C-alpha cells in the first residue's frame, strides 16, 4: 500500500512517500521511500508541484496512492489549511481514505515510550499545546489535548513523563525538575507511521469531514486573561 503523508503545520513542512504492508500495524513495518522538505512561506505554491515531483521521481502517479495521512494540528492556521485542502482535493478525486494525525499524538508515538505520557508543543504567546495519553491506551482512557500558559503547563506536567521536540520547553521543564525526553522535530515521516496505524484501525475520514485541530482558547478564556 502506497501512502502519501503531508505536514504543513509549522514554519517548515515536509511530505513523505511510504509503503506499508496490509495486515501489519507496527511502525517499523512502514517503509519510508523518501521525505521531501517544504520551505516555509511557500506551501501554497510548492505543495502540489512537490507532490508531483516526489511521485514521478519514483515512477508513480497520483493514481498509485492508496491512502493519505496528514497533520491536522495543532499548528499554523494558514499552513494547516493548505495541507488539508490539498489532501481533501486529492482524496475526493481519487476516492482514497484519509487519516488525520495529531502532532501531539505523533510526538508520543515516535517517542516509543509507555505509561502516562504528556506531549508538548510551543503555541506562541507564552502558551503550550499539551496532549495527555496513556500508552498502551485503555478502553476507558480518553486522550486529552488542550492549551495552557507556560506556568500552567509546568504545573500540570508534574507526575507525567514529558516528551517534546521544542528545546525551550524541554529546558524549562528540566529547570522545573520534571522528567523530559527531547525529541527530534516531527516530520511527514512520523505522520506516515502513525497514520498507517490509524488506517489499519479504520480511523479515517471522508474528505468533507477532514478538519483542522487548532486547539485554541475559548473567547471567555481569552477575555479572562485580558481583564484582571
């Protein structure tokens, strides 16, 4: 099965072409064919041509793609819209399954760690995107993803095993006496591996149901921060 994975969530992005064997859900059973970087600020102009070049470079066309995996957030509003719009269009035309992938979950998945794992990403404006997971997941356990201030995050992370690709957050966590594992930046390759597990589990969506996960504060929370 040929997978196309896209991540346009940050300042820089990437696309990945991977091959997976049906019947296997282990991340090591996803063969990464190639990952291609996307320069920040060029997503809208370069994403589709880069996809075409990646496919043709390995003798494929868009009709050879069996499924799509895409970073659905959290991240840049504009960047996420561009990546999701491209996958929606391709998924609609080719009638192929789409697996949206949370970057917070991708951090936990790529870490390979087990237990009570908290993932964290910089949300800007001194805020932090936070995900709480239990690995392996239990039927009654629901993963949570939300946004906190930097001070709230450092307090909330007590008692959790923390994973993050962000150096500043990792340093702040170490200074606060927390257990933290610094990860490599999440890429389309990570999105492909986690996306394959979701495809195998049937966790896919139709193009018209594909949405971004911005994890923003509510208007009431924003007002509370502005008005003392």
